[in-house]
């Protein structure tokens, strides 16, 4: 069964200059460990000459796993503050890679923690956070005599209409939030006097903006 979770809304980057060292943080929504690996490899290929490729990720597929790496920086000064940005924002299925070009001035342990942590928090802020919510595609097959009323209900309720086909009957596919599905189906059945044919598809995730 799919569950709701928070993650970043898009792949994005943030750059920080700290005492001549250049930190570039990149974040992406990664839905499984294969996507984590692909994302980390893509960032390394973009910045092959960087001195460090620090990462942190959290994924629940195939099993829940959180992992980070300092990639040569002093222990606890890079990967851990990057992971803390993930944990404190409550996001999942996400990977952050922070690369560093050394500027010739030592930052010290506290300076590294601050720089890596700030880079990670800022790139999450830049990408934005969304809620991944389980939705169900539901096909409604109905008589033309009911179409106008159902179409009006769908528009007024601001439901997601993925497809509509006109044949011997009207076939309308709605993408419904799992929590809302039963009430919508019940309402449409009431509008049609129970004559509508309902076919449910497999659950899928859709990103929903957080309420401000």
C-alpha cells in the first residue's frame, strides 16, 4: 500500500562560497536505490574535478535506508550535517550531493559543518517541498444523459480529469486522491442513479503542493 510522504518538488542546485571554498549542493527526488545511484553518478560526472563529493540520502525502496558519506572530509563534518537537513525537513526518497572545490583556506571542523549544512538546507529550500499522495485512476462509464451533470460536478470539485472518450457511452478517467475516492464514486453513483460502471486502476503517486 502506498503511503504519503514529503520530498523535494524538483531537482535543483544551490551554490555557496565560504572563505574561497566553493560548495555546490544538488538535490533530487529519488524513488529507489537505483535512482539514488544514477543521480550521484550524474553529479560526479558534472563535477569530476571537485575535491569532495559528499552525499546523503533517504529511501524506502526496496527497504528503508538512510546513508551518508564524508568523502574524505573529517568525520562528521560533511555527510552528517547534510543528512540532518533531510531529517529536519522530514523528507524522504531524496538524495543530496554537495561537491566542494577547496579555496586554499582551511575552514576547520565547525566551518565545514556550517558550510555543508547550510548548502543542504538551502538546496532543499530552493527545490521546494511537496507531498507525494497516493491517487487512484478511476474510469467511469456512463450514459450521455448523465454526462452534463457529471462534467459540472468534476469541474466544480476541481477533480483531475486524465481522459475522456465518447463512443456508445461516455468514458471519463479521473485521477482521485485515495482518501477522497470512495466519496467521489458514491457521489457519481448518486448522480447517475447507480447506472455508472466504475473501473479502478492501480495506485500511483502524484505531487501535491503543501498548504501555506
